[in-house]
C-alpha cells in the first residue's frame, strides 16, 4: 500500500494514540505528547489540564473504535464522530525540507493539533484505501490496533513480536499433539 509520507505518519500517530498505555496514569497524555513532540512547533506547550487529558483519552477511544468497527457504516459513524472534534486549518510547509500539508494551525493548543492530525490522517487512509486496512492484533493477550500497509491486505498482527509469539505458540501446540 502506497500512501503519502505525512498521511502515513499521521495515521501512525493515530494508532500510537489508540495503543497508548493509559493504565491509571493521569500523566499518560502529557507523556504521549512529549514522546511525539516532533508533531508540534517548539513553542507549543505540551502540558494538559485534567479535562484536556480526558479529551485526549476520548480521542484515543474514538481512533480505537474506528479501527475495531466491523462494517463500513460503523466506520463512517465513528470516523464522523472523530472528525467533529477536529479543527482543520491546513497549511503548506517545508520545515523538514519536503513540501507537505499540516492539518492544524501551528498556534493551536497541543490537544487541538493532536486531535486534528489523527482525525485527518485516519480519515484520509480510510477514504483512500478502505476501512478494511484497519484492524486489531490477532495475538492472544494483545488488543493493539494497526493499519495494514501490506500489499495484499493480509496483516493480522500489530507487530513482528506478536506474529512471532503466535507462530511459536502454534508450533508448540502442534508438537504437544
């Protein structure tokens, strides 16, 4: 699957957000923003209020809901719900040496930039390549979501680690029989 670099990076940001470990950590959203600080202008404050952290969690849940939807109608409904949170204000830039578009205004708060970027990136991939390109890991004990970039849309695992773990488990199960 071939899709533009910025769009692919934006959808990977969306997947990272959906898979972020929030397990009772009230500072998870700020830690997520700091670990993805390349998405924000240097002057953007990455501190969030508790209400903004809850909205970041809601955005993560919506991205996950889009990826887990089982029908096109469900994907459309969930994607439209995510898009209502976005405040797109696209602009062209070459800050990294390549001309490309950013989806949110550079002076927007970090949460607005994050929400808009993941909503627009995810919607572009779904619209251009189909909702079936999103999925959940088939490995036992893993519930991470992913975007399938394989040529024949055959991906089943979120990572090589989960694929290998499942292959080894299946091999050992066959050997026991």
